C-alpha cells in the first residue's frame, strides 16, 4: 500500500491510531464486564496516549520488521503474489507480535492500579487470547480497510515523495 518510507510512516500513524483506540475501548469494556457507558470511552481515551506511543515504537522497531520478514519468507512472494494477498499476509502477521507485546503493556498498566507485580505474568498470559481474538478481525475488517481508505484520501498516490526535491541554486 505505501510506496516509500515516508508513506509507510504516515500509514503506520493512522493504522496504529485505529488499532490502539479500538483495542483500548475493547479492553476497558472487557475489564468493566462489557457494560458500555460514556465513562468507558473516557477511560480508554485517557489511557490512549501512552499506549499509542508504545504501540508506535513496537510497530516500527519490531512488529513490522517481523511481519514483513515472515510474510515474504513463508506466505507470499513479491512480484508473484497479488497486492491484496501481500496486504493480508502482512496485516495478519502484524497481529501476532503486537498482541504479544501490547498484552504485556496492558499487564503492566493493570499492575499500576493494583500494585501486585507478581500478577504480571498471569495477567499478560491471560490477556493474549482475548486480545488476539479481537485484534485479528479488528485489523482485517475495520482498522485496516479504514486506514488504507483514509491514507489514500489524505495522501493520493504520488503526493508523498521519498526525499524532498533539492532546491536549484541560481
């Protein structure tokens, strides 16, 4: 979808925003017994900034590298596979490391409320399956398609250059 590093970073900003916001609301709802109220949105929004920063760093430094390596090594072949297959392969494989690490982040965040550091491994391992079953469809069916649509609406093909054009000295 993105055609250069700048586009890739811009797309990551949009995609991460959609994923973190959606998963934050999901996890706050889950913690509060699925009882929806405006306070759920407020609580998710308050926890959003640090989670977004962590998710962006994980995405850029770990998850996207792993996802592309795994997808291109085991699932799709550049030049042979369709763009849709490549997008689905990378999107799917992104979920695994992000759920793994963001569930750990969630466990640390939960411990800030309880103070029980010994509970981190249990909370972390307990969060992984819940987050995976929500993150995969959210990524493939909502956040991914919306982010790709929003990205191309905001940045039409060819409008984001790899490097700024050098100024010509007169």
